[in-house]
């Protein structure tokens, strides 16, 4: 199978999206990136503000934590999965243990 390649569009203006707005979520055992938006450079700040509002409105269970949303650039621009750990390490992310 060919690797999956498709154009990701900004959810605000429809231009090619280069950035992802996401939060790190954990229940104390599992850490996942929750994606709020895909955005182009121009829309990233607005998408981030929107993501912050959505995150603040999101209820969490005891033990659950949702970090404030951040803008991720392509090296971290990966779906939830093993690539996140490598990406976080490359970017000096917080150690998880
Ligand atoms: Zn845009």
C-alpha cells in the first residue's frame, strides 16, 4: 500500500494546514494528544484561542488532566501514537516518568 498522503486543509479558511492545535491529555496511565484544530499559519492563533475555550469548558474526571492547548509544528504533527514520544523527546518535552 502507498503511504497515506492527502492535503490537510485549515478548518477555518481552507488553505493548506501546516499546524495542529492540540492538548496533551492523560488519565494518569495513558497520554494522548487531543487534536482541536488543523490550521494554517494565519489562523493558528484564532484556532488556539478557540481550543483554549473548548478545553476550559471540558469537564474532566478525577485523575484526568488536559494540558492547555498548544500549536504543534510538523515534526510533532502526528496522530496519537508512538511517534509522539519521539517527537516530544526531540523537542525537549517533559519526561513522562
Ligand atoms: Zn487558515
